């Protein structure tokens, strides 16, 4: 199925393809946009939408700058106290991961000498790197279009020195560059908690006319737009739109502009009307219009739970929470974790995938951050399942930055069927695990891997002035066909049919910024919602 085409009917695709709206590489689009490589030319197809996709975090390795004012980044009441409690623990025991299959499979002569992981040391120093990355990201064409481009040009060394299988496209061209609504929602939330309200407003004001092409008539957003505003990914996904709603809520709370809260509420009600299910599982389907995507995804319902809770919509909040709770143990092959979702054979399908879908990272860690299923025992067992090394079926793994300085970097895989660290999920994992550990776990039981994961993210900020989608080399051809050199496998494989390549990544970098700010994107804003009637500020709503 191509982007915007018929949703796949097979069970093996229906549960998992909902993530393709935010995946770096969507296989059918890539196959349709191949270019013939020439000497020195980039042959990697244009990235499609970014996938996965999310509180507070301990940032123990970073020293606050003396006299710095971080009040603008406070996530919500009670969160900072939780963070302070858990931060004192993280300097304890640091667990070391066993060598990943990737590291074990690379010949010794190709493996660089191990380099020390060197994170940026001061919180404000690290945040300024994130700020600078966002400031240099290309925006859409025209004064009224301010969405940020999802991927930057490859870092020095590109995809590696393996020739045809390592050539990366130097930069997307013209309206082929993609501007994802999810990535921009995360960026807007970062800007709000960083105290940069004007930057957040520019993103949201770009989205507002897309949401209201006719005054008073809301239309849900597509997944990705071009530099000139054209639609590049025609899928309308529940999770993407819920994240946009969350961004509007965060901004409304910080700015006092009631119009933006009204937009968030319109988004929530539109999603609920079109995607709601009333069977024993409850929850909301993943893709619209109704009937297009018949599955229900745990991730999307976590997003809906958070948006409904922010807006005080208790009935919708409970509807989403019911589905998330039902997904615990739903996958017959992973009874101790939250399943990715249901099959998609019929509207509001209640059936399971026959073959058992892989367990996704964000489904576990975002539940921790959102508290969609508040059961501490379920959280504990799901963490126990995913916080195992890759060799034992868990999500923890380690990559070597062969193209860069040789540092060994620890993080999490995209799914239990994937390989290679996916850094957007790693940032949210650090946040979720640290928050859980401070609230429920005995000292050191969940956090022994966190310093290495956290430092691996901050090392990239210092080394690349961004966080990459993957540090692994190789291009899409290496991923699809198998390159000649195992040191450059074609990025980090999601295990779902696409891969993340070695590009600076908007979502991974802004998630790392949220980690630094200890800002929970799922938490209701501490300032509450503005009470002024929105009509005076919202011509589009009249």
C-alpha cells in the first residue's frame, strides 16, 4: 500500500502499518522514487513520514548552570519533586550491555578503537545546541508557513565508506522535503517549555488554516506536507492529530490564549466522533476516515488519553484508558507487555494478530509517561520485559558509531523485531523509566541502564549538534538488499519493513530537549487552561 492508498487488509500489516505515517522510510514510496546512482551521487530515496512515535526525566549527568533559571521548563506540579528524587539515584550502579548482534557481527578490523562517550556537561549548554538545531532547520516556503523540515543533511561521513550501499542523498529537493505534523507538534511543545512561545505559535499558526480550511469547519490533518504546502502523505492518523491537539493545549496554557485550547478541543471531538469504538475494548481506531484503518493502536490511544485528560474530557479519557489496559497481555507471544494493537480486518476489530506482532518501544514507555494504565504491577512487568538485552528478546541494545568517533552508544530498539538503536524512542525511554523508578521501583532496580542511554543522547548533541535518527551507516539499498559490508547495514531497522538512516532528526533532537527540560508532553499543563471565551481570538472558529 502506498501512502494514501488503500489500507492493507492483511493482519500482518494492519497492526503495524499505522506507524508508517511517521516512519523515515516507507518501502512502497521508496521503490517508486529510486534514482540511478552515479559516482558521488546520493541514491537514497526521499524519506517518508516519521514513525513510532512519547513526565519528567532525571538528568543526573548534567549539572544545572549556576544561577540558571529553569522555571520556564517546569513540566507540571509535583513532577520536579519526582525528578529530584530519582536524579539522586542515577549515579549509582551502571549496568553494561552485552555486545549486540551488530557489534558481534562486524569484523574486528572494521571496528574502530572504542572512544569515550562525552556528553555535553551543562544543561543549558545542551539546550542551546537543541535551540541552534531548530533555528537552522529549513521551514516551508512563504511567510505564513513555518513547519520545520524533519531531517537535516547527513553529517560528515554520510552513510559510510562502502560505496554504492553507503551513498546518502545530500539533501531533499524542492517540495519533496517532508514536514511532518507529529515532529512539529513535538517541536512546538519543546518551544513552549523552553519559554519560546513565539516559535511555538508560528508552528501552530501554520497548522490552524490547515485545520480550518473553512471557518468553523475543522478538517483533521494529513501526516506530512511539502515545502510549498502540498500534501505528501495523505494518511489521516489519530495519533498525529492527537499530538497536534496536545501542542495546542500546552501553548494555550502557557500563553493564556483560549483560542488554542478551543482548537485542541475541536480536534479531540472530531477524532472521537470518527474513530470511536463501543465494544468491550473501547478506545479509538488509528486511521481515518472511518473504515480506512480498522485497527486500534495502543500508541494512538495513549495519545488520545493524554489529550482528553488535558481538556478534562473524562468520558473520552476513560474510553482510551480502557483500550490501553486491555492491551496488556493481549499479544499471546508477550503476555508481560502491552501489545501494539489489534488486527484490522473489520471496523473496530477486536481480534489479535495470528502471528503475534512485535512489541513496540513507545507503547511501553509512553504508557509510563502518560499513566494511561496506572496499574504499577503491569508497568513493572512490562518494563521487566523490555529492559532486557536484545540477545534475550528485550529492547536494550548498543551501537558503535563506526563512521564517527567510535563511541559505543546505548539505547532501545524500535520493536522487539528491530535492530539498532532508535534515538527518538531512547529519549522517551530515559524519561519514562526514570519517572517510573522514582514513583514505584526500589532503588536502582530500573535505572541502572539510564546513565549510559542518557549520555549517549547527549554525546550526539556535542558531536553532531543534533541527535541522529540512527548512528548506523549504509543506505536504503543496504537495508533492503543487504550490503557487502556488515558494518553499514542500512540504519536502524524497525522490524516493521522500514528503517531509520543516519540523518540528524527533528523528532529525536526535540525529544532529547524535552528530556533535558524535564518536561512531560503527556502531563496536563500546570497552569491549567485559559477561561476567556475563545471566540474573540479565533476568527477561524466563527
